[in-house]
């Protein structure tokens, strides 16, 4: 479905979770709404994700029989973010989440979201919960989308390895497919793919539309109510990352969508917007696969990670954002390489968990021929293969094995938090039944997350510093209005998702904060535009 230079009530740039949900909220209110997508597929980084939404107090949590108090969530956010300048954003987020889900669930495409028991990432902070506050969309049969099913093919298996995931999708693709169908089903929704934002149309200080490139030619779309920028961050722009960020990443290792090169950020800046947190990212560890690129790694069941000095430096099972930030900080400040990091384990670990997957699917030959997984008969040989001092590696492994025998990780306390423990215990996720595999039992181990590295042959996988997007962007208020450096809003311009500076500042409070923020503030933006 295409248009050419028309006028709309609202123009949305980006088709990720925030873009499409915001567009649906607008179109369902009778507003003629256009979504522009730079690539040939919709979904952005949301499509790669589990589509968790950290929405305290929302109906799916109550339906699960979980007692969840929004005031406790507010207390928790205040403590972990610890930034008074973001308190209004936090309050807006908490108000919008439950309200948005109530509205979405009235549409048959969204059916019923489900609660997933993912513990909050900072369990010792006041207001944290063991049950978590994360909800997920239900799975989706692609056949329900008809001819539009091909638009939601965005996934790492599909794009990296040309591998389809079957007729039913879950997580991000389910959310995107449902949002796309609901949006187009309003009769007020229009979509242009392969249409890249070039600049904003500004008239008398007000943003009145966008200029984009489509089919090699410029086209202008006007917006009477406003423009919502929800086009992701700048994680794929090496020049911008080098300019603003402390770790020299080119974007090649990012798990952000390939079109996220900061176009919306730059357009907003050109229109006079202030920015914040440009030095930040949603850092995560990335496990290098045989094609030489990483996949976001969310938790470690066994083995240990060592830096370039052969020393362990982190709880390998801690929340991914915390592990990623530790890698970034130590790499930038210690003079010791932490990028790459080496994941060392023995044959016992491979037999039990296939270094984090299922033992029914052990790594194939391509892992070894590509060098993504290295194998040696002795630790000394392995140290030589990965280029770390054998003496240090031997001492590190000996210390770790001692912790494994007692079950207590005296150095980094692995296995002691509720988050750690979900990586070896069955956690029922109704939205992801295929992911309930908990690992084989570990008889004789007092802590199943600490398996001794004492059974040859020995192995090493490579972990690099990846991300699921940059975290800084255009500065916005509680209604997602983009602000000038003097704090005044730019009339007609809104931003959400990773195009905007994060509500959560430099921390990641719980599973689903990034996508939850994208949806919540896109929704707030539309409510503000609709009331104008």
C-alpha cells in the first residue's frame, strides 16, 4: 500500500513496536495515519526480540493471580534510575502501560497478553519483585496475516541464515504481525516500505511533515497533527558511535535492526532538538556464531568467562545489560581487553547444555571449522588458542572449580539471585512454550550454575560486546514531545523508542523496559496529538 506526497493527520517514521502501536492508536481514533519504513520489512529491532513489556499493574499480571502494586513499581524505578530529572517520564510510563494494554485488548488482533515470571533485574532494591512485571503477546499463526505475512519476516534466523521459523511465531514477530494487521484493519492506516526519512518539514517553527526518499526520488508527506519519530537508534552508524560513545564499536556487532543508522535522530537535531544519553547503549553480550557475527546472549548456565588476561571478571549469569556494561566499562578503563571475552568450559558442560542450548542439538562442525568454537585436549593448549596466559587461566579455572564444589561463587555470587536461577529451572512462559527447556539435572552439584571445568577436552567460545540498540536520543517530555535545548517543545514533533533518550536513564530496570517504553511513549504521543 503506497501513497505519493499526500497529506495525513499523523506521519510515523519507523515500523517497530512503538511505531506500529502508536500508528494503530492514531488510526483507531479515526486519524489518517501513514507509517514510513526504511527497509522492505516491518518490525525494526522489536521483531528480533521476545517482545516483553515491563508494564506494572497491567491486566495480564492481575489475570495471572499476581499481586502487583504500581506504587511499589514507582518506588523501584525511583531507586534504580536515581535521576530526579526523569521522574515525570517514569510517572507517565507507569500510567500509560496499563492503560495501553486495556485499550489494545479490546481489539481481537491482540487477544490476551500473558504474564511471564521474569524477576526484576535489581532484586535488592526496594519495590523489586520476584514475579516480575513483564507481559508478552500471544503467539501468532502467520497465515492469519494473509498477503502481509511476508512483511514480518524480520528475524535473525530469517535474515542471517535464510531460515524460516515455522507457521507460528512468538515474541517480537507476533507483536509486530498483530500490530500491523490491527493498524491496516482500521481503514485509516497506510504503509510505505523502502522509504527512508531525509528531513523534517518545518514551517514557522512547527514540524509539518517529512521529506523521504522512495524509489530513488524525494517525496514529501505532510502531517496536520504531528510527526512521530520511532525509527530506532544509531547503533548501525559507526561514525556517530565513534563520535559519542566510549567503546569503539562500528555497529557490525549490534543486534539492532540493519536500518538503524540514526536518520531520525539527525533529522530531529537539524530541526533544533536537544539530545541526551548519546554515550549510552542497551549493551548486551553477543555470542559469536559460525557466520562471524554475534547473537544476543541472555544468560549462562555453565563455564566461565575470562578477559584477555585470562581472569574472570563478572557473574556470567547476571542480567545481560549489567554484563554488557561491565564489559564496556572494563574494556575502556583497565587497559585489559574484555572485547572479545572467552567463554571457557569442559566436555561435561557440552554434554549437559551444549554451552547454553539443548544437548539434543550439539554444535555442528561449522562451529569448529569457522573458529567460533575452539577445542583443545588441555587447558594449556586452549590458552594458546585463545591468546591468554596459561598461568592465569589455570589459576582462574582452579578457583572456579573450588566454587563449583562448594556451590558458592565467592567472587561474583553466580546462582544466588532469582534472575540467575531461571537459567536452570523450569519457568513456564505461556507465550514461549518452546523455551521452557531448563537444562539437564545436575546431580551432585550444590549449585547447578557452577559446573566444574575439569573434564577434557576443553572448549572456548567467543563473546563480544553487542547491543540491542543505542539508548540516547532526542530529549522528550512526558507526552513524548521533542524538546529544544531551552526545554520548550518543538511543535508537531514527537519521539519514542530508541529515537528518544531512555526514560530509565543508564540502567535497565526489568525485562521489557526498552520495548515497553517505546509503546508507552508512542501511545502518549498519539493521545497528545489527538487532543490537539
